[in-house]
C-alpha cells in the first residue's frame, strides 16, 4: 500500500505515538508530500525532539510507527537533515 494512503487512515494514531516518545510536531516531507509515493515507498517523517528525548526513544518511535503503518518510516529531526536541503524541507513540510 502507498504510504500516503496509510497516512490518511492513521493520522491520529501517528500523532498519539509521537507524543508518547518525547517528540512533537510530526510533519511529512518527500514523496508522500509531493504525491509521488508508490507501493514500497517509505514515509518521510520529521519530528521535533523534546528535552530528554534519546536516540533510543526515537528509534522506538520509528519501530512503533513502522509496525502501526506497515511501511518503512524514515524518522528524522531537523538537525538530522543535511544542510544543503534542510531549509527547503523545513519550509515545505506539512503537519500530519
């Protein structure tokens, strides 16, 4: 199934999972945002980590989202984005 279809069905569950893992402001970017995702595409998801969030916790969030959605999730924070396209992604990203 295309990640964009799964996203439409599970938006509230995604937001709820993000809040349980010390993160906020989940946003999509990439192929799902641009409407070019296909079966087998991943879901590019950007979150802001709250103080006290750990890499272990964010990894747990990514694992939970992949189980919940049945698609690969590329979970990043703004600082994970390469500088060469960070500003563009941040400007385009849309809330879940």
